[in-house]
C-alpha cells in the first residue's frame, strides 16, 4: 500500500515502436496505476479509456451482474459532482462517452477534441474514489439494466442461446453466468452490495489508463499524476476462481423459441488468451468461416444452401473459454444437418493438413481484419487496453501478427484435434415454437 | 483535419483521401442509380443485379472470384440505397491493383448465370426470413414500410420475397445495359495509395465501362397522416415493445436540416443529455435507450422517436413521448440553453465523423451522391453555428407536432389491441403480422 504522503512519481516501464513514427509507451505511478500512451497527431482528437481488472468473473451467485450494474452507476454522482455533471461536461466539449463490462474487465471510455484533455483526469480520478449512491439511483438503474436484459436476452434468440450455452458448458467457473446477470439477481441488488463492490475493486492498482491521439506524453503524465497520484492503492482480493473441470462428455440443450427456423450454437471448451495455441485456433477459424471461400461458408451457405447465417469465433478470455460456431438454418432445414457438416470439417482438418494456399489465404484475411479494426483512436485504445488487461501485455497488439504468420498447417491440425472433439462440446439447438404452445 | 476535393476525370468524379498509416486501401465505386430505378412490382432489382454481378464473370466463376478476393486479403460488398448503388471494397494495399481490376471486370462483364440467379434469390429469401427474429431490425424496416405510405421509400432496397419472385433474367440484362455504365460514375479511394497510382487506376478502370446516358428520377414525398394512427406489428411472446412515433419530415437538400438537426439533437439525439433520453431512461428507467432522428432523404423524409420499454411501461412511454413532442417547441419543452448546448455538441463532435480516411471518403461520396454542394463538409460547422435557438424552434414547430403521427409498435398485439386506441386517442388501430413483408 502506497503512502499518500510521499510524492507520487511516474516510472516508464517499456515502449514499443511500430509504423511511421508511432510509439506506444507504458508508465506506472507509485500507487500502481498503469498508463499507456500512443501519440497520434493525425486528428485533433484523443481517446481516454480506463480499464479496471474486474468483471463478471469476480461476482458470486446472488449478485451476478453487479459488475455491469455498477458500470452504469459510475455515471451517477460523486462527493464533488452531482448526477449528470459528468455526462454534461463531456458532451459540452463534443465528447462521446460509453463503457462496457465483460467477464474479465470493465472499461470506461471517452473520446474528445484534444483541447479538452485537462478536464478528464480529475473527473475520472474523482469517480475512481468518490462515487456516492442513493437507493433511488440504484433502483432506477436496476430497471434500466433489467430492460437491457430484456433487449439483449429475453427478446433476442441469439442472446437466449448464448446464455444457455455458457450456463451449460461451464458448471463451476463464473463464466457460466451472463455478464448482465440473472434477472432475479439484478432485481435484488442493493445499494450496499454495489458500494462494497466498488470499494473492493475500484483502485488505482487495479486500473490501466489508455490514451491514444493528439496528446503530448509529458503533459498528460503530469496531469494524470496530479489527479490520481494521491489516491492510495488498495488490497485487491486475490481471485479464488474455481478451475472448470475437464468436460467428460458432450452436453446438449434444446430450446423452443419464437423464431422462424432452427438455429444452432456449439461451443467447444478451449483455451485462454495467453495460451500459445491461440494463434493456430484463429487461423483454423478463418479457414473454416472467414470469407466467402471458407469451407463452412461454402458448405452451409453458398453451395450447400442450408443456412442463412454462419459465424465461427473464439473471443479470448483470461481463463479457458469456448470456440464457438453458430448457424441459422433456412426454412425447413434441420440444425442437425449443419452440426454434422461442421463436425465433419473439424474432423477433416484433424486428418488432412490444410494446404499452403489455404493457410496463406487465412493469414491475409486476418491481417486485413486487424488493420480494418485498428483505425480510430478509440479502436486503437481498445486494442491496447484489452491486450494489457486480458493478456498482460499491450505490445502483443503488434507482435501477435508475427506469431500468426508463423502458424503452420500442423499447428492448425493439432489444435483442432485437441479441442474440437465431440466430448468437449456443448450444443444448443433452438427450434420454432409449435403453434399450439405459443 | 484535411478536406479533399473532387476531380473530374472524363465521365468519372474521383476523390482520393491519402494516408499511409496502415497498409490498407478502401475504395468505392458508385453508380448514381438505386432502388428508385426498380420497376413497380420488381422492387429489389437494382440491388439484386449488383449483387449478382459479384457471382461470376465471363472469365471467372463465382468461386474463383471469392477465392481470389479472400486470398488477396480483400472484401467486396454492395450497398444499395434509393439513389445510388455502391460497390465498396477494402484490400491490403499491396493487392489493390489486382482487386480493382477484378472489381471492374465484375461490373463490366458479369456472367449473370441462371444457376447463380436462382441461388441468390434463395439467399435473399433466407435473409428476409432471418430478419424476422431480429426485433430491432424488424421494427426499423416496418417503420419505414408504414411511415412512407405508397412512396418508393417504403420499400427495402432489397425488395421482398414477392417482388424478387417476379424478376427475370431479361430484367437484369436490360437494367444492366441501362444503368451500369460510366456516365456520372463516382469513384473514391482512401488509405495507403499515392496520387499517381490512383489516377492511373481510375483512368484504366473508367475506360472499361461503356458510355451511357442517365435521367434522374425524382418523386417528391407527399405524406398525409390524419390523427394518431397506430400499427401493431404482431409478434408472439414479446416482453419488450419496440416503438416508433413518426411523422413526415424534410428533404436532405432542404436548408431546414440544419436547424432541425440542432433541435433534434437537443430533443432526442445521440447525446446522453438529450431530453428524450433523460426522461425515458434516466428519470424513469423505462428503457435502455431512447432516441430520435431526422430521417432526411433526397426527396423527403420523416422525423421519429424510438425506444423499447417493457410491456407494462409501453403505453405510459408512448403517452409521455407524445406529451414531450407537444411541449418540445416551447421554452418549457426545450430551453434555448439546451439548443445552444446541442449546437455546440454537434460542432465540436464533428471531427469524429471524418476521423479516419475511410470515414472522410464515405461522407464525401454520400454528400456528392445525394446532391449536396461539394463543400458541404467544409461549411457544415459554420452553417450549424449560424442557427439561432429561435430559428431551430420555429422550424421544428412548423414541421412537427404530436397530433398527426404514425405509431408503429413491434409487440404482442394481444397485450395492446384492446386498450391502445383509447389510451392514445388514436384515429385508427391496425394489426399486421410481423412476417408480412
């Protein structure tokens, strides 16, 4: 724990050079606050993101969704600012503000014209330590979140299926409950629950600020140090997260939903964001579902004509997550057909090496998508923040591309053989509700 | 922020937004013809044709084209509006020439085979089917369908299953001959491409298109709404209602868009401070979001409010929305200070719209195609700044109110059809199935 009497200092930890004159640098304050700065003067804007190392993984049964509810409450009131001040001050400068919560992190973002920088560190430092809550505010925001849940889950077949997938694929790990929380938990959350959560996890040594855009490094560091330097670090409880045991057999769920045709969602238990097989898995995904010439797109959509929609992805998380395939069937087609074809293709990759042309094709697509999504100051900040908080190193944003380029056909084969096996999967099938049960 | 200018290169209007920070090039090839040119009963023809072009040429099959594009780290998509059809591409910079060459071939020598025609029609039908399960998208398309009456704007540029079923190969060939030529073609690129390379590419590309003539089609929108007309889009088991309250608006070419944009932003725009967001979400927690927008199109448009409360809160939310609409033009509804705030917000947030080269390119092309002056973006902030609160208020009051509106609700009709007419003072209540396109 740092003493608030010693002057706070800024230490440079490392930097990374990429592109023409672009350098990302990482710093740390005495109290443990991390700061990553990427100067980019091509537009008169900057993105300021604050990433906290807390997400739904840090919840427990009974208060699922609290990380996300609290994210909403961070925009309310502090000891020095009344409700609405934060948004108003940002929007007065033409700023865009938002936040997001996921399983492993919560981040708050604002994007503003560069002239407005000095306003931001004091405001963010203020809400890192000074949030106050009333029962009325908590109650009102609970209802907003309940409506968000209705929107994202109850009235969304995809949302309902995703929730079912994770709650079946995971039995011990917190990834089993939805980030938004179960409705009964949302509606029962109290002001005291929220304050306790805040006081436990919102501290400088559990935060990383990511700054990208038209800023000057020494100036912004000085202002951040002034704003946050005196905030004491806190003892963040060590995570006692149960390890999800290996899956012994395939799991299945059948749902009846208000949908016009069958849908399929499959999740294979896979790996975490720091696992070396991650790159091979990404290449495998692209071979299977990336682009219109990909294997499954051809077999299910353009040539096979049995699906109207298809996706394959794995969103890397701190702990082992899921490799997902999802498909929506055309009218009259059975989800089992898509399931068989996907399983066949996975088996085929496990038995026959992907050709060099196909491998090169997948890598070019991955490269194109990377640059497509590394564009605005916000996107750049988000990539850096995600890598720092989930993977532990922001530099991986730039170095991972080389690792991807180095993936071999044998790597792809071995990864698919290891993880995409029948016993390792959970299958959620949704069918249209029968007329009489509507 | 650096703005760029159009160049006329023969029949082609060209624009380049050059920036070498990423090894990626975005490009757009736009024909100034869109769904407006679809014959009655065959809506979706233009979009269908443009999409089918990507499915094979005289020299390359669909699968070869797809293979090539993926291998080159490229993507091509078709965006069809009412007044334009744009083929948008992105590609790793090192492969730009090859991809542009292929795109030109696609749009000048398409095969339009019966096999791909049939497959594409089935794919489009599958897409329509898919939209039925996506409430937000469904509510939005039904809003456009029911707000724009019998005007072409009420159709989805992709058509409907019925209209696509009427399209023949001869229709496609004739449509291609009439519209896919180089007269008034618009071409733009952004990213890691130098000027010389760009000019060379445009000249070579344009020379391959045939010459042609164009006739602009206009069809001014004249909507008439009597009283509060309610349309319930019936979908089972909804625990949440998506509703739109819409009324006739103004053309995108009207100078009134500037005061209306300011008023609309203060009232229900994308700011968290907007009145509608504050009243619906912040004060009452009735919905995750509450928005409003001027949907200004070339020949007219609409203004709408949109939100999505749970079933029990839907009628009170609509009643409140109508009350807010009624009060909006008064100082008590939206104060001068709020209008100034909104104006300031729009001016200061403008750089976000053109932050990256592909965004600048998109904006430039949009404004060119819709008929705005070429310096629209350059003068946007000044034009907004010159609007006074009184101007904004009087223009809103002249155009909008709370009495002659169409209320479109995606909901389970059984929850509302009995009571909603009386609750809203509706002049009519109609129930339509959600799967009626």
